[in-house]
């Protein structure tokens, strides 16, 4: 929960829609975004040029008028050429479904997404 003097505290409700989901979280005290994790039972591979919607297993409830932007993780982009197809993705305040991250492999080789891998960040 953040706090804005002109608007007060901002409450974001998070719900697991898959029992094995990991909740998004900030990985350091100064992190600008919270990491989202792949909610997969088995690894899945992206071939070069291929994209897939990767489930996170979580849904959010934002206050009216707020959004969360889903952005790529710089390490995945730099090391593997894996990024978001729609960057930034937008989670609107009225969307209540499972958040899925559309990843694309712009690299030269296949890339395997492991269960519970950090795949994007929400700002």
C-alpha cells in the first residue's frame, strides 16, 4: 500500500486465482516495481519470434482511476532478448481477471520459462 498526501493511502487487493501462484512482490526496499512470477506447472519454451501469454495466477483489484503498468524485466531483455509484446501492458482499475504476461522471444535461440520465474514487473 502506497500513500499519496493529496489522495491518501492506495489499497491494492491481490487474489490468488491458482493455488500454486506466488504473489507479486518487491524484491528490494528501493525497487520501483513489484515482480510478477510465471504460474506454470511445467517449463514452457519460447522459440525465436514466438510469443505466449504466461499466467501469473493472480488477479488485482485497484481503486477507480488507478492503473498498473506491466513492464519487462531488464535482465531478461538484455541477457536473452525476451520482453513484453505489448510494453507497457496496462491493468485497468475495472479488470478483475487473471493477469497474464505476453512474452516474446526476440533472441536468436529458444528460451525456457521455468515455473515461478520472475517474468515482468508492475509499476
